[in-house]
C-alpha cells in the first residue's frame, strides 16, 4: 500500500472565515492554527482551550476538515480504487461496459460470417 503524501494545501471556506471573525480577538489566531494543524498535519487541538463559542464553531467545521482530509488520503492510495489498496488490477482495466455485454456469436453475425 502506498504511503500518504504530505498535504500541502487544503480548502478554507468563507464560512470558516466568517466564524473566526465572531470569536474573541485573542482566540482567533489560536483557532486558525488549529484549523491549519488539523487540515495539513492531522493534529487535533485541545478543544478546552477555546471559549464556549469557539468549541461550538470547532464542532461545526471539524467534520468538513476531516472529510476533506479523508478524500486527500484516499487519493494518495490510488483515487477511485483507493479502497482496493492502489491502482486497478488487470481485471479492472479497460472498458468495463464492454465486459457487461457478451460478444455476439460470429455464426449469427452477418458482418463477420460471409
């Protein structure tokens, strides 16, 4: 199984920004670093260091950050086939739709049978 790459970017939604602005000014920087640490390095903060409003807001945005991180990690494992531990096997390569329909019998196909 492939290793998870270091994450170099993440999505920061406008609602995160709007929520941070509602926090006390002395808590805003700590909260922003908590978002960054979780999104990039998967390090969770101690929620008890936030105010009551900060804890509420954290519990609202944390699922978004975690879901985005999970998508990134699955992409590192091979994207669409990440649940299988990497790239698609030989059986899965090629046109999957063509495999669903059996080839016509050459004896009954006038194009291939003169």
